[in-house]
């Protein structure tokens, strides 16, 4: 489990939008959604995932080796004065040894590229060798004039995210993330790392006792509260039949963040129907 992909980066989706969640909310960004790394054959298989189409790599998914694709990316980024790229997925860290090559390719596409964001479930970083590889990649990316930033969205509830992995149970998921947090704070400290937890105020899909355990572990490691974020669980149809739940979910999450002194992360793109 937790192995690198032997394939070149493949992308199932790309779009320009405002960052809707996390520390850089409201900034213009090119989102590039990597395919692979999740699902039954990958790492997580979250019941609440809203991008299950990214779990598997398919033939029609695009590569930076395709000149037409590069030209398309150049057009949409230069038309919108983009300076930031965010890699999401799927699970970007299965391509952890390819980030420098990715940036070298994209520097000729996004002419004023300044920032690279990576959104990950983080579980691969329970292995020190992968954290050291990420540090090496980040160091080289920084020398190229790009500021890297990592956002970890821990999948902390076994039943909600890991039940396809029969060798694991809740205790082993706990240990994975305790190792992740320790490795990140010890090795990746020169770089900005943020932790984002989905808050389920109903306590039905994601148990608060699990989330609270991981937040407590981060605080014990000395992680500042402004690097720990709570984000509301999003229903299937937040602007339609589930709108009442969505409003309540946001309110309850903001109240919990205020109670604990954590950062509240809205989903701006969902509320503006920009996703």
C-alpha cells in the first residue's frame, strides 16, 4: 500500500476558478485534477467523495506530452492572468517524484507562475522516504522561483474512507495519520502545510470523536491553530434539495471552529455554484 505510480501524470479535468476553500480562498487558480490513486485499487475510497470520476486513470485522460493540451492550458491561464496552480485528485502524492518535471513543463505555459498548491489526503507521508522525497521536490521547485504549499485533508474515519482496505482498521488509520503529522512537522517545517478536516455535525458519516483525536494530536505537536481548518460536510445537492442541510452544516461548522479557535474554511465555489 502507498506506492508511487509508475505512469506519467494524467489529468481527468482542468479549469480556472477562484480557490473555494483552504488558506488561499478567493485567489484565482488553475486547478488540475490528477487521475488515479484512489478507489478500491488505490488509497482512499471515501463514501462522501464528489469526484469519483478521478479515481481511475483512463485512456482519454490528458498528459503534458500532448501539445494540444499544453496550448489549451496556455490559453486559459494567460486569458485569466493565472499565477497559481493547484494539483488535486485523485491522489496527487502517488506522483510525488514528478512534481519538479511538472513545474518545468508548466513554467512555459503559465508565464507568471508563482505558486504551486497540492491537495492530498496525506496518508503516503506516513512513510519517511516519501516525506524526504517531497522535501527534495519542494526545495528544487523553490529554486525555480515557485512557492510550494501542501494542504492535507486527512481521511480519519475508517468506515467512511478506508473500508475497502481490509488489512486496515480504525486503530491502524489512527497510527497512519499520527505518523503523517509527526513526519510533516519534523521534515517539511520550511514549507507551508495546512490541515483541513471535514466536519459532520450529524456525526453520522464522520465521527467527531475521530476528528477531535487528530486535531488534538496536531496541537500536541505544536501545530498553530491557524493551520488547522474545519470545512462543512457537503451534501449531494447543496443548492437544491439539500440546501437546508447545507446551510446548517456551514453554520454548525463555523460554530465549532470558533469554539476551538481553529480556522473555518468555507466552500466558496459551492455557494457561488462555480464548481
